[in-house]
C-alpha cells in the first residue's frame, strides 16, 4: 500500500476494507437482470425487452442535503441511505417508471469502513424496498475537501416505463380527484430551516426530546423518507393515473403544480389529512412565526406523494392503495383556473395559501415561482481519477 498516499490523507487499505464490508449489502439487492460480478469497472443490466414494446428509460438523481449534518451529530448513519434511494426512485416513479437499478456516491474526509458500511447498508435497504438493484457506486476519500467525520451522499436511479403508459400530467382535467399518500414526517427537505429552528433558535441537541413528538430530536429528524414504489406500481397496473407528484423541495405548492397542464388548478384541503407532530413542534420552537407559504413550500406538511385520477376511479384507486399497505386520503380536486395550487389551511390568516406556476410569490393569496428548496429538481424531460478518491464499488 502507498505509504506516501496514506500520509497525505488517503488510505487505500481502508477503502479495500470498506468495499469488503459492503459486498453483502450490495448482493442483497441483486435482480435477475444484473450482469457481471461485484468489483468490476461498471455494472451491467440486461433490460428484459420482452416486457416492453417501446421502453422509455427514466433517470433521476438526488442527495440527502443537510439532513446528513443531523445524522453526523446524532452518530446514526444507517437511515440516510434509505433517504437517498427514496428521493431518486420516488421521482422517477412520478412518470410511471419501475426503478430498475441504483448507483450511489459517498464522499468522505477520512474513510471509516464502519461508517461507509452503515451508509451503504441503508442504501441497500432502500433498494430492496423499491425493488431495484444496487448496481454500483463510488467511495471517494478527499481530505481537505471534507473534514474527518464529514461526508456527502448522492444517488442515481434508472427505471423503465412503456411509452404508452408514460405519465406526464397531460391527461389531467378539471374535476379530477387528488389523492395524497402520507409522509413519515420531514423526509429529506427543508433541513436548513429545521436546523436553524431546532439547534440555533431552540438550543436543542439530537439527544433532547422533541416537544410534542414521540422521540428525541435525532430520532424524529432522521425518520427516513418513505418509498412509494410498490403501492404506486400496483395502482398503475389497475387504474388510469393521470398525474403524480413527489412532494420534495418546493413542498405541495410547487410540486403538485408541476404535474398540471395549463388551465388546471389543484385545490387542496389541509384539514383532510393528519399533519405529523413534527411540524407543530417546529412552529412552536421557531423564534419568529412561520407563514403558511413557508410551511407549504418548504416541507411536505404530511403528504409525501400525490396521485391524480378521474373522479369515477377514486374508490378503486384508494382500495388498491390500501391493499398495497398505504393509507390514501382524498385531499382535493382539480378545478379550472390558472395553473397552480391553492391550499385551504388554518395556518394562513386568510384561510388560503397558493401559488401560480411560474408567477411571482405572494403570501396568502394565489401566487407562484419556480420550485425551490433542498433537493429541487432540474430535470428536462466524472469522478476524480485516483482510487480511492474515485474508487469503484461495482
């Protein structure tokens, strides 16, 4: 092993130990289509062309954002990998795509094999839940870029959907029903504001109880993002779903609007669903009152995923989702009007908060702006050279 490289801060032997520790986690996600063995330069996936007449590949990439800082402060690293998978696979699911495979990228200041194993074990758990293969990844040790103990995590998902079944919201019509699937809490967005409120303003630590919640700050904040793949794929097989949205950066106000065609406005009633206690805790702890727009554009407020169906399909859709283990709630309807979202909520002094898609911001009245927040998507429709700074884990 290179002693000079180790003295410079990059430990190839530690990288080898990390790769050995994660092999079993990667292998636990293997699908029949995976081609090649662990440890190669690239991961192969033999797409089963017999399943599709005109397959469309759908890809997505995302990270976990500053939620990683809470994981580091709490010393708990085995759930953020689930978050990373969820943020990617839920996004491509919006277009009707079945996630096929996933790749991860872990960058660290100093390579600790046990930490890398914990992170990748979470990635593998997320992949198993989503039904996709963890096809490969990278572990990059970059002293000077990250301090010891610091790391970043990103992921990349690829899925496939039949061209004729691609969901893009173009079939949404006024009168359609909007069904919401509950979130587990914060998921992976808005943590810069969360950290400001909880740590800077309220002075709490990860080990402190979070007032009004069942658990410590660390436990509540690190609840992983829910993965909706199995339930939604079951729904797509039995009901025509006209539009879907994953509620991430930009909250309900921005993300639901992204699946609407011109002339359609989503009108949601926040009293229809149960708001997780963490959001009430954050409102109480904040040094200054949070406006309704802050709440519904920063966080999911209890709804992690949205499906839009024809009104005559509501009963069948909710039954299918319940059979798949979900707790669907009819949260609103599509109405004729300027493209955007209106939410009836007790958190707004006027009782209403809204945004027009592509417009300017505007408090409690219908207004708009581009999607924003940690994890904001930039979808349209290379690694460092040295190992392990660009180390394969294929």
